[in-house]
C-alpha cells in the first residue's frame, strides 16, 4: 500500500513528537515497539505516514525544512528520537488570522515570533500541489478563524481533515455536512491523549458510576510549561476548550452534574515545566448508605508525545476511510479518540463500534476495485457516503 501523504498545520511540540515517533517506530528500529496504541491498522503501520507539506506563522520555522522547524524554539518537547528527515518539505507561511493570541506575539517579539511582511500562501493550492491526502490540524487553542480556514482549504483541495484542537468542526452539523457533501472524511474534535487528563477522568467517572458511587462534585486542573499553556493564559480563548473537556467527562456520568459542581480546564502556565503537564483530579461522592467517598489523583505526563501515538492512528483511519468511501465524520473513530465527537460514547461502546467499522473496512477493501468504489461505509457506525 502506498504512503499516506500528510500535511501538518502548526509545527509546534505536537508536530515534533509526531515526527520523532515516525522515526522511532520505523521498521529499521525493531527494538522500539512500546507505546503504540495500534501497531497495524488494516495493514498500515506508522511507517506508512509521509509528511509532504507543513504550515506555520513563526519566523523561526517558516522557510525551514520540516525537521529543522520542528526542533526550533519555542518547541520544548522531550527529545526521545532523531526527527524524521523530511528535507524536501519546506514549512510554508499559513494565514495568521486569530492563530496567535496578542499576549503571545508580545511575549515573543524579541525573538522574532511574528514573520512581518511574509505573505501567506494559498493553502488549498499548496495541498493540491503536494497531493496531500490528510491534513492534521495542530493550531493553538482559540484559533477559531484559522482552523476553519484550514478546514475550508481541505474541502477545496479534496483532503481529509483531522482536527486535533477544540474548535468545533466535526461536531458542528453544518461543517460535517460540508465534508460529507464534498465526499471527504472528517475526524475531530480535540484529541484525547494516550493517557491524558481527560481519558483518566472519564475512566474514573465511569468506574464510580459502574460501582454505584454517586459523584457530587469533581474538578480537573492542569498546569504546564509549553506554548499551549502559555497561549491559554488568555482566558478568552478557552471557551471551546472548557466545553470540550467538560462534556467529555459529563458524558460518562449516570446523571449530569450541575455546572457549578464540575470544573475542568487549564489552570496556569509554569515555564520550567516545559512540555510536562501536571494534572490534578478530585472527585467527591457518596457510596453505600450515603457514606462519603473522596478521590485525589495527580498525573504527570510529557504532553506532546502523549498525543502523538493517537494521531498516528487517526492519520491511518483517515486514509482507510478515503479508500473505502467513508465520508463526513467517522463516528466510531471520533467517539473513541476525541474529546468532542459528534456523538459521545463510553469507551467500551466506542471500541465496539470501531471494531464493527474496521470489519466493514476490511470487507470493502477486500472486494475488487470496481465493486469497492460502488460500496461505501454508511451511517453512525462509519460516516456518510459519497
């Protein structure tokens, strides 16, 4: 099977971790297999992924090779492997729009953060020229206009869209309909990390519900030192992020909590943490006989590698969806891997739906090309049809 031609919008810490992972899990590095969610998905391995285009707005990255840009300041993620060499991929200037919070531009002014006078490329034209199949959106939280620009560019260029950030595209019926009408797969919104705050909080909430413990109050606070946390110091950019994270937990509760009894969201920026994220979760509830139950948990992860393995899966699912004609929001993938999918499911239900979806993918892919083109994966278990 040919390589998956991928574009990256936003060459930050997450892109750096992804590019390192593509080297770390290459066929030549046979000793390193720990940490993958899925080694193979319908015959596609991480080695199937080939970055062919990238976009950013930082002077330190635009015009550089993708590997050089992913290692440039202010990126500060863990270096666990050499960067995937992609010297033929030059980072292009994307549209600025609302992609940079004012306080971020001011803080980085001395380092030349804003590439003044550098015109943005036509992203749709660049995607067509590079023959991109899947675009991964890694833009900063709060980049509402910029994310929608890239989503629109994907529609115009015929590219599948994987939205890793909390700007609502797949969970917005109007945008989902546009991708479905264009005959393109859509995966989003807001990626769940491999073992991140959201998936741990959801698991604890599910455990309480399954064991008959009524949750009365809960909070989740996160601090970190990367650019993402610095960006989120502007609380005006956090509305969609808080909604996404809160609904991901509410969906696991037997009874929804009053908004005043649940608080989930970023808390502060601690520069010396770099790409580490520290999460604090507290749950207060009642068990048998109304006896009080309290749970406190502290989780420390390297934020960007924690999401990279998930994105490697999402890229492969987007490619497979294209091959079999699954279009619009790919519901089982969104439900299992995203905080804000079009339809929320518990983890076990999402995994079961994904297994059914994969079975249908294999059945369609096994047919002769002519009949496979006529067939499509339909409905809530796999997106719409062309």
